[in-house]
C-alpha cells in the first residue's frame, strides 16, 4: 500500500502504524497528521476515497469527521471568550434570552460546552430535515427543560452541543457558526476545514463508509435515550453537506484538523500569529465533570469542550494536560499542552468502536513513542 506525504524520521513509527492499518484493510482511505510546536512533523495520506477502491485518496481529499467537529465549535466559543465577548460562567440567557425558561435560567455557557447542561437531545423526535432547520431545533431547545440538574453530571450532547453553542455565537456576533469559524479561525490559519460544505468542494469529498455488521446492543447503563439519529448514508446527501450542523457535519482531513487544534497545544500561538491567549487555552482543561457519562455510559472527564486525560478514560496519555475528542466512526484529535503536540486522524471507513477504535489509538501511541513519553 503506497503512503503519500511527509514524515520526519523521528515519527517513523506513526508512518508504520498508518501503513499497517491501510495494508490490513482496517482502513480504506485515511490521513494522519502530527503537529509539534505548531509545525507538521507527520502529514500522511493513503488508500481510496471509495469502498470499491478505485479512486485514490489525494492530498486535498476531505471527509465528514462527525463529532471531531465539536472541537472546532468549541474553539469558536474560546475565541469569543478570549476577546471578552463571551463569559463562559455567565448564564446562557444573557446572550439568548428565550433560553432562560423551563428551569434553564441557571444554565451557564460552560455547561453547554461540557455536556453538563441536561439537554442531550430533543424531547420530541427529530429528523434529518429538522437538523437542517436551525430555527426549529434551537427554538425547541429553548423551550424544553433540562433532564438533570445542570452542572452535576455529563450526558453527551451528540447533536444539541453544536446548536446550543452555535446559537450563543450567533446571538453575540450575528454570524452563523460556520461563517464565524471560516472567517475567524480557518481563514487566519489557512486551514481546509469546513462546518457546512460549499458545492465547490464536493469533488474532493470521500464519503464515509458505513460500519460493517449490525450495530452493538445498547449499553444497559445508559438511562437517557438519544432520539436524533443520522445514518452514514444520510451524510452522502447534498442536504447534509450544505447544512451547518456544528456538532457533526465538519469536513476536513487530518492535516486541517491538526492545523486548527494545534492552536491549543501551542498556547494560542500559530505560524500566522496569535489566535488565543495562553490563559484561554488553559480554560479547556478546567474540569467540569468526572464520572460515568449519562448518555454514553462510559467514564469520562470533561473540561471546557473537550474530554480530559484520566486513567479510566477511553483515551489516556502519559501527559497531565491533554484534551481530546473524536468522531463517530473513528476520527480522533488529541491536544497535548505539555509536549505541545497535536495528533489527528481522519478516515472514511467507519466502525462502531468510538473513542476506543484501535486505528486511532495505535497512531496516538506511535506518536508518543516517538517523543519518548509513552
């Protein structure tokens, strides 16, 4: 299997792990990137954009990274916080007055970011058409009551996370979150990542490939059902691509994910100038919850918009100051503020393994082995 791109000799173990994944058939097409001190030391891609393996994955191929998009949405909030336009400890209703009903008047912005607001889903069934109707889904969220005492526990906000934060951003700056991200983050960093995709990029997309076999049985520890559901096939549609669903429909590759997220690992400094202060970057590490997530049923430690390093977490490193998240099917990004390293992985072949997907885990371990911190 031919691998393309560049990889420093120090990180050759990442190249080998990536090649093994493609060679074994675990991956159809994929990309991996490692940024150290804000500079790429690994930028690799290979495989195919289609399940039939007829069209090669190119340098500029992009794919839907699902919930890795949430890390981009979080950065939008952090940029506004850094500019003192958003107070993460303020009630959401300060910016979105209609939200302060049905017992939500004390929900703070940080609760939205950390999945602790008690709004993991809508109280009524939600369709793909609904998810593409911003006014409808945000109005419904503004009307409903939280399902638990906000701030007391996390319950993964699969789709609501992006709409909740996105509406706060829209109320502050009068821009959709996709436009805000494009103007204030992607453009300054020259990063090829998109929340909602313009038609001009369609020819570069590697559609996600559904996970093989039946979905696993529901976790019996999960007490809160999640109604909003989108299939892999739904994401092949123009409707999905054009919508701004900022918890799930981001398009990019490992290079663009790492280029953006390395802002955190490098204390806000980028090759193009400073995007955030170091203090704001450290906000991501402020623990908001630590325990069994009420929706995912697994132990998670959440900070501001990211899961944090913990010995019982699905992603764990030897560094103390690490934050991460991944996407449905297997994409992953990890920011290490101690080593100033960001590792990102994006692919088209989905699995049901979530954050424990061995493809991303092997690449992560190889990167840490390269730095001598494993």
